[in-house]
C-alpha cells in the first residue's frame, strides 16, 4: 500500500534524524564543557566518518592535536541537519545526490540539480549518466542547536552555487540566473544524510500527464 509505505518511511527518516541529532548534541555539550574522554573522542571520529562522510585531516588524528580536533569537530557537529530520502534513479527529470568539493577542497554530500552540471564536459556527463539515485522524496530537518537556539540558516548558504537555467517568458526562451536553490546551495553547509527509500514513496508531478499515474488515482 502506497500510503502505508510513505508513512512508514517518513517515520524512519524522522527516527534517524532524532538519533543523529541526539549524538551531535551530546558531542557539542561535551566539547563545550571540556569533558571528552578518549572513548568519546573515538565515538566522534567514527560518527564523522560513518554518518557525515567527511574525511578527517590526518594531522588532527594525532594525539598532540587533540584540542585542534575537538575545535574542528565542534564546527562540524554544530550545524543544521537534514536527513534526505532518496529513490533509485529511474529516468525522472531532475538532479540527485553527489559528492561535491567545496572551495577548500573538502568533499561533502550535496544535492545537485542537473542544470548545475557541465554537460559539455565528458567526465561530468559520465558521472551524471552513472548516478544511481534521484532527488529527495522527503527531507527531515533539524534547525536548532543543543541549547535549543535556532540557527541562522543564512550562515549555511553557499552563495556561489547560483546557476543559469533555461526557461520561457511570454512564449520566448530565456536564460535565468537563479540563486542557490533550497535543496542545493541554500543547504550547502548543513550536515547531510542520504537514505534510500522505496520508489513507492515517490509520486512526482512534473507534467499534467503525471497525474494519470496509478499513485495519483
């Protein structure tokens, strides 16, 4: 049943978001209070590698740089969180989840629109053709820190991710310079988790004909 599947996986995404947020809150509080035993530091390292999918600089893993690691880790834990449900790519128009290097050369998980990809570059076209998953079905977002304070979401926007899209105005084709979209640039520096969910939870409406599909009947 479509509604049952959709509801079930919304609960799964929410549950995962709560679990991850609880861990990051614990880490931030411990770092602020300067109570980080070796076991908790190792837990932080594993969390960053497994869930945030961020490579920790090698020099920060040395015991002599313990304080520097905690400062670096705090900056990564103290961010808004989004847990994104992704479906397998079955040819629907749109973007999807990719690894993207920021201006500092650090790779981060990002949602990228097709119009952001340089299709004239054979290597970029190859990456797009081999993409396995499609834009998020659902996003579960956490926008407060462990003290209950709301983040200023503008602090986590990448203003350099604007892109040129092809549209029409009064029947004439035009090019439009767009600011960072909600899914991509506007959430560029959020902590991002991708979760595969069944296609049954996905019911896009890109054209009027999509309303004729079984999921909308």
